[in-house]
C-alpha cells in the first residue's frame, strides 16, 4: 500500500465517523424536543383534570335564590329567567 491509499482510507473513515456523529447529534435534538412536548402534554392534561374537578365541585354547591316582591306594582314589568317569563298581570 502506498501512502496515498492510506490517506484516502483514513479520509473515508473520518467522513463516516463525521456522518455518524451528525446523526447522533440530530437524534439527541429530536429526543429533547420529544421530551419537551411530552412534558407540555402532561402538564396540560393535569391542568384539565384539576379544572374538571373544580367545575364538578363548583356546579353542585352554588344554588342561589332571588326573592322579588312587588312585581305587580311595577308598571310594565316582567321577569325573564332562561326561557321562563313572568309578566305583570293586567
């Protein structure tokens, strides 16, 4: 073997090693992004569960009543709650 052939072989090996290092570096970046996405999804899932528990506990505990007196004495009065309407009787 000549010196020139040895140099060419070493250059090929260096190129292969460089390509392998680049692939490993890209895989590390991809894994880091995937980990961050996983953490974000888990945090969002946890927040959703906490909010759901809050809403379920809040719905059952709030019952408000309003007593309105003297509706008959107010001119042109009516009360609307949802689809129910109470109007002044004539």
